[in-house]
């Protein structure tokens, strides 16, 4: 969930609380706990800008696992190091701020195996965080009693029984006379949510804050606001009792960096033309109209951005539709907000600028089914690679969506998109320049440019780097980004041979063409496309399809480094199959030139590679698992079944 984002993002809340009218106008909630630089919990509450602070996350629970908290660098829960939060929670509550605990997050390990598993977790939550158990010594925050539970469940796998959790937790809530406990959820914007869908329809949730970001098919897009509108309508219709809203921010860190809630609450320096409708809170809630607040990425300096946020104030159930459909005076207001949100990253260039940057396309770096890549310099002197896309049939809309999804990422193992050009049929992407080219230069053995062989240590570091980049794409953002086209040509190497994944997000744009290229790949034998991409009956297309491509790349790297031995034998056999059957022989033959530490690395790469290319997507490990495997000892690694 710790998505780093440079485009703008919206976090919409549709809350459906029945007792709406007593809430303050400035009903802002914020997630806290995933960035050690965001300041303490108590300090967050002390700003007086938040009605609720949601501690994130309980990232391990269910399926017999020992539940575990994760508050990033704030404290170490495993060593009881988070006990100090007790005083913070109590301080927050004394300031009138509710403190919730969020379950899930992008990097956790969680899910229920059965209804009774869910029930067990409900009881655990009740006893451990909500005061159920009298024995405070068993509770990580001692005497402090939280105000409720939030579900931020990544919907990238089909996970069920959250409705059971909601039922069981609410029945525990109901057994308590104070009536203080809340149940909230933060589903992703695609409706219905794969994991929380059934739970949300129980009507047991006090607030539902829909994350209108991280998914191009439903997030805010400055060039096509109808995407957000139709997603919004879907949620509004699905939860028809929505009659009240607020604003939820991910996260406290970015809120502080952007000063967003300061502006919103008007508690400090309200900007002229403040967006706060009414402002005072005295007017009857029903008269308040909806407003969308949007924060554009403001910290591009650090390559980072604000995620998040926002939304709907006082919406009346009886309207049965969203305010912008009413043709009222609010509509122009909404339009102007939307218009303001032109992103400044990445930069948009005109075609003539692109031409100038590349000196009229003088230096071609490479060519593929998508078009050609040229070397160039931006006006401020930065070295760049400019990818000119062949004319595509789609309209510019799709291209822009892809640009938006690329620019949402920021990771050392993902290439940085600096700019783009969209002018008529001319489409270009401007990337940082990678002096060492793409991985295929090294894996295919076409090392005409001299000795391009990389050492085993370097190869291993590259393998780990790619895994980190992919893991980030799959888990680092709220919505997994599936690359669909992992292959050596798309792995670029910087001056230190650190790998950077490129062209992700363009997969959709170019998928068909590029698939053909991959299949007819240079070796003619190894395809990087997972079987389920060809034939859905083999399983659902998912991030596991990238895992397959990754596995092939890894095996390719191993094989290319050592192609001499393999070529004779594998000509008649599928290389991975050969490797599977001859692992010891391969490692043995290879090690004559290397020490035993390196053998270890090679063996590890092969085993991981083989796991990743398992035929059934469900048999393949996730990228997080892959990273675990790469970091573990070889002796602990089992050979895959097939
Ligand atoms: C827990 O949830 C299950 C499934 O929703 C339900 O059958 C059971 O009655 C619930 N138990 C309690 C105590 O609410």
C-alpha cells in the first residue's frame, strides 16, 4: 500500500454511516504507520486536523499464522517495542481523535482458510486491541483500547471470509454497551472488490473509503474524468445507503509533506478561494454538496508523491445520484478542480522538441516491434533514451493512461519516465539513459562488442534487482501493475549494472505485437509468455504471469552464461527441462571456474527459475516469495515438482 506516486491520486470516501449528522465538517482521517519519517502517532493527533487516525497495519493474520503488526520504522512489534504506543493512543483519544487498527496492506501475509478461522481472528482482535480481554499484559498496547478495525485488504488474490469477520466482529461489538467500536474498509476502486466485495454488502461497515487511485481503469485521470465518475457511480449505487462522507488520506507522511490537510481544514493559512464548502459547519449537512479534493504530486523533487485522497461531503441519500448529475452550480466548480490538476510529471514535450533532443533521430540505440529508441539530451542537458512508438490505432487516451501508470512508480529497479510526447500520431516516451543497454546484450551471447560476459555475482545481483522491481510493481502499489512482457530486452542496466525494468504499463498498448516478438525470440526456444496468457483455461492471467517471464529470464541468464555445455544436449530438449534433470551435472560442470559460494548462487537461480516457470500459475511463487528464496540458503530450497 505504500505506493509512491507522482501522478495525482484520489482517495475517495463513500461512507455510509447511519448516524451522520453529528460529524464535523472537517472529517478527515489519515493512515499512520508506514513511514518512520511521518512523526509520532500523538503528534499526528495533536495537529487537530484529523478525526481518525488509522494505524497501519496488522499485516500478518489468519490461516494459523501468529498475527503480527508492522509499523515500518516506528517500532519493532516483535520485541514488544511498540508498547510505547499505548500512551500515544490514550493521548489521541483524550484529544477526541479515534484510533483504528488497519488489517492488511500491500506487503502482508494474510487471509482466512475458513469461517472459523475468520471467527478466531475476530476474537483475537477483540481481545488484543479492543479491550475484550481483561489481561492487559497480553495486549501490545496494554491498557489502550482502540476504537475500531479497518480492512485494507489487497484484492490481488481471491480471498474470502471477510464477511464472516465482519459478522463476528460486529457481534462482539454489539455485546459491548459503549457502542464505540467502528468497522471500516478501504477497498480498491474496481467494483466489486475481489476480497471485500461480499463483506461490504453486509452493510456492517461504518465507513467505506474507496481508493480511487492506483488503477487506471477507475482512478482519477486528468484527461478523462469520466473514468472516475463512472467508478464513483458504481460504488454509489452499490452502497445506496451512502449519505455521508469525509476525506481519508494515505498517508500522514505525504499529508505533512504536501500540507494538504492544512489547506483543507483552514486551520493554517487557508489559500484564497478555499475549497472548503460552507466552511463553518453550521449549515444543515443536507445542503452541503460534494466536492472532490485532489492533491497533485508535489514532491517530485524526491521522486515521490503524495498519494491520495479525498472526497464527498454531505451527500443526501434521497438524491439517489451524485451531485454532479444534478446540473447545479456545483458542476462548474468540480470542473475547475479537475482542470487544475494537470500533472507536471512526467514532462510533456512537443514533437519538435523531441526532434531537437534527438538531433533529428540521429543516434539509434535499438529497434523493436514497438518502434525505435534514440539517444538524446533534454534541454537541460540530461542524457535520455527516447522511444518513438510506431503509430498505434488507439486514441491518445490509452497512451496517456499508460503514461500515467508508469509515472506512478518510483523504484530503483524501475526505469524512470522523464517525459513523453503525444502529438497527433506521434508518440514518444523519454526515459533516463541507461549506458549499459538491455540485458539481452549479455544473455544472448551476441557479444560482438567485446567481452560482455557478466560474472555470476553480477548476474545474481541482477536477478535479485529484477525481482525487487517486479515485487514493487506487484505489491508496492495498491493495485498490482502486471507488466506482461518481462524479457531481457525490457531489462535495462545502468552504469553499475543495476537492472531497471522498462516498458511496463506499455504492455497493454503493445502486447500483441510484442508477444509475437517474444515467442519468435532470438533463441527460438524460450518464450517468456506464460501459458495462461495464451489460453485462459490454464489459469487466470495475473501477476503470476510476470513470475513466469521472470523465471524464463533467470534461466536464460544462467543458460547463456554457460551455453557451451548446454547447447549439444538441449538442442533436442527444452532447456528448463534439461536443467531440471541435470541440475547437479550443470552445477558441477560450471563450477570448475568458480568457487563453491558461486555454485550456491547458480543453484539458487536455477531452482528459483524453475519454480517460477511452473505450468500452473498457482504453483508459481509470488515475487515476495522469490525474494525470500533468493535470500535464503540453498539447502532450504526444494526442487519444484515439475
Ligand atoms: C460468526 O460468523 C459465522 C459466519 O458468518 C456465523 O455463522 C456465526 O454465527 C458467527 N458467530 C457469531 C458469534 O457471530
